[in-house]
């Protein structure tokens, strides 16, 4: 089917290996689960460019992903596969500029196309030729008049900014300024899953967006690994301020559900003059940086306040499908498998079948190691009209160093329209060749009472696990079980 909808977390192919799995000696960040070192995959901190009716996504840990239909994504490897955490992309005077976090020796790359090839323009320096202080989470912004600004910041010190030379954007023409800092009076900025610790915060991830004559400088807090992670905004009439705290803050926050902790992202234009927030959402099972990416529409109210209605985790109409995606974007397709009765071919210890439908990113059903034909069955409790399916996979045993590598999951989905009906094929993905940690598929509207996921292939040497198995659709009026 042609894509008409999308669903969070985004179904990006080829999720990259976690950066802190790549260096055995790096002990900067603690490993979870009793300190055991495990491989994991991550991407986060999305920076998105809208150019010639395509989206180009440059996230942490790998790049680049391109979308022409604003639903499905293609992974394209460039001559720069990974420039560091929290990349930023800028189109300025018909050239493209790219950089990322580096406290020691940050540099700026330039290319004539969004896909490179990229060349090093040199070190990013302040007006005295020095590395900017606390340089992390950068964001480059090219204003309508051709001026260029650089914003950055990660931690309690706050968000910095300085004006850059438009002819050589790696060089500053003004001194660094702190534009705003952590404010414990803003309760949502306080550290902790319940914002219980006012003594600290990670104020980070700035992004500048201009709407009309107003500058919206977004940021996030209190830390990427927390379910309370959210995006806020300051506004100004000038790209360097003074900035005032917006009335409605945070404008994007969701501490619950499968897609939680939406933070560190960007605002970007889309088709039909729409505006979208891309953001990081958390998993954090094996490591605090085990994360995924989501997106949702944003807009502005009559007072110029930035508005977003939360992080969605059910199917939404594709960008361009609705004139006002902020208010008309929800398809109305509801999750049908949540907390329903499950049966399976086998269960690994500690990973029971009900975990596949409990709506948590931190639990999963795992088949027994000797089970070569695993299956998961869900009784929906009544007939429903099913229109989409999403599977979030887990990779128990992922181990790059010992050759247990990511790869495609291959399966078929069978359904019954009634409890005494025959099993018939709904979806055949037995020939799938795509590496998708999250697989989202639209379906022809079909009446379903029970569903069965039958696995036929998964990466060699790896266990088989499902974080979340979900059908989406609507009730069938007058139907009986």
C-alpha cells in the first residue's frame, strides 16, 4: 500500500550501534543491569532539513535518512557516517553545513548537496579563535537576512549563543553569551522522573525556529534518560535575545506510554506549509542512551504561543494529508491488542507473553532458545476493523564483536474473523530484507477477532523477542464475539 500514515517510534531502517558500545575503554556512562556490558542500538537528537520536498534526517550515532513521502525512510551512508552526538544541519547561501558535539576540537563540514561529499572547513572558534566554552549540542541557524548564529549548551550552565561570520560560519564575530540557564522555578526542568530534585538539571539541545518576526529557541530538560524529558521554548524579537520564557511550557511532554520522554529535537517545515517537531524518546534498558525517534505536528495559537498536543504513539495521517495536522492528524485508529489475552509457542524465563502487549518499552516476550517456529497469538475479545500493524522488536544476544549482528525479521500474520473461523493470511513478511527494529505496516481494512504472529526468520545467533505487538483499528458496530 502507498503510505498514508506514520506511527511513532519511527520505523527507521538500519538503526546504528550505540556509540558507547564501540569503545571498550570508555567508561563515561554507566551500563545498566548490574553493570553488565551489552550491545545496543540507538539513535536520537534528530536534526532535520526540509529541502526540495524531501526530509533529510541527521541524528546521533549515524546518518543520513531520507524521506520523500514523509512516512517511510531510506538510509543513505555518506562519507561522514557519524560526526558525533547531537548533529546539526544548516542550509546557508546554497551550501550545506554540518557539525556535532565535541568539547575538545569541534569542526564544521560543508557540502554542495545534503548527502555530501563533506569537506572540513576548519575548527569552530569564538571571536578570539578559541574553542567555545562547554561546546555540546550545537545548532546552526541561518536567518533571512543572511546572518548566521550558533547555539549550544548541555548541563546546568545554560544555553549559549554567538553570531558567526556568514562567509566563514566556523568563525564567530561576537563573544559567546549565555542566553538563559536552568531555572528551578520551572518545575519541569528539575532533575528526576518526577522532577523531584531542584538542585540540578541538564538544560540542553537548543534549536532555533523563526515564525513570522519571532524567534523561538527551543531546548530540553531535565535529562535524556528520564521519562520527564520534555521540550520547552523561549522567545525573542532578535536571534540573540533578550529571551523571555514562553507562557505555555513545556510545549511537548509525555512521561507515560510507549513513546515517552520526548526531548532534544528540532522544528522543521514540511509539505503544505506544515511544521513538525522531531524528538528523542527513550528505551534505556541496556544503557541510558538506548533511544528512538518520533515526530508530531506543531503550530502556533493566536497569541503566537508554540503548540503541540503531545507525543503520539498511535497512527497519524502522513504530513500533507491534512490541512491542519495539529488538529486533524489523528486517524482515530485505536490500539486493539493492549492487555488482551495472549498465547505463545514458548517463553524464555522472565519474558512472558503478556509483556508483548503491556505497552512498555522495558519489557518483552521472548521465545525459548530451542523454539525454531515461535508464534504469538492475541485474542482481541471482539471483532474489530484492523487497518495497521506495528511490531517493536528486541535483540537479545546482540553482540557485534562475536558476529551476532542485526538483520531482518521475517514473519507472517494470520487472523480469524471469528473464534470458530479458519486462520487466513493477513500479512506476509516472510521475504522481508529490511533491518527494521520497528516495523509499521498499513493494511487493507479487515475484520479480525484473533491474530497470530508466526516467525520464520530472525538474525542468526540472536534470541527472538517482541517488545510490543499492536494492531490498530476501530470497532465493528453490532458485532458479537
